[in-house]
C-alpha cells in the first residue's frame, strides 16, 4: 500500500464516516445506518446505541425552558448517540482492512472516545435534572464531610462552573475511586476527566446547554441548574459507591 499523508488519512476517515451519516448543525454526526447486526460483527462494533428518554417533564423546570432542554437532548445528546453508532460501524469495517495504517485507525478511535464521553456525560446530566433541589441522605453527609457544609460545596461548585463559562466542558462532582476523595472536578471536554472518577452530579457547561435561554450569561444558567438538581438521583449514585 502506498504511503499517504495525514491530511489524506483524515480525508479518508471523513469520507468513510460520510458514507454512514451526516454532520449536523450542532457538529455531531448523524447516521442513517445504525443496525450492524450481522452475526460476524463483534458486539463492541454494532452501533446500536439508543438515546435514553428524559426522566422529567421539560415544561416544569425552573429557569430552563422546554425549548432549550429539548434542543439539547435531541441535537447534542441525540447527535452524540448517532455519531457513536456511526463510528462503531466504521471501526468494524476498518478491522477487516489488513493494510490500514495505524494512524488512520487511531484518529477514529479518538472519535470513539469523544462520542462515548459525550453520550455518558449527557445521560448523567439529564438523569440528575428534574427533582427536589434539596440534598439529603448519604450525599449530604459526604458533602459535609469533604466541604464542611452544603453552602461551601455549592460555592466551590459554582466557582468551578463559572470558570468554564463562555467556553466548553463539564463540572463533575465525583468520588475518586483511587484515592477515595470527593471533589468538584473541572473537565475541559468529553474525554479529559479525573482517572477513576465516579460521577455523582454532572453539569454541562458547553454553550449549547444554556445559550438559548441565557445567551452568554453562563452564571445565571449555573444558578438555574442548581434549582433543578434531582438530589434523589444523586443520592442513589452515592449509595451505589
């Protein structure tokens, strides 16, 4: 096989993925073929992920509009699910290409990591919305143990979130399973999270999560988010540690 440049390699990947789907306005891949169900396709590459439905009524949240929530769920989260399916199907095809240069495969593996992270974090984010914004149970005990009080934890959580305002990323209140510690972790994107982190509460700080309602006023969105946290779900995650 003749040598090709990295630019040509990236073009090859783009063309391959284009055969499976399209790039949406939100920057996510959409695919019309998500059902690679042949018996000879490994389970890891079947591209059959389905979006999880919202567990709350999007018309009833305080300070977060139905339009915002539905757009976020459908276009950004839904787009990530479709993209992950497209990437998995393409990886299955590439596995059969014996002379494929590793750097071409590596670029698509990076996309697999990006899309997987987006799917997981979005599911945790929507899963911890729509409940009673008053913490209790084990999670409140953990917060007091590691931050002194709920107010101290909330202040540090807000400060971390506002540090990402106008950019991109996530705030993840999590246990570090390696050290046993609990922190509000700053994450710049879908991939770069604390190793061994076990998320308890996830906040999406990408602009798509708030721009429809708040424009560039990210701090107002953070305040609204904290009025809509489903602490029962956060406590369930904490109990499962």
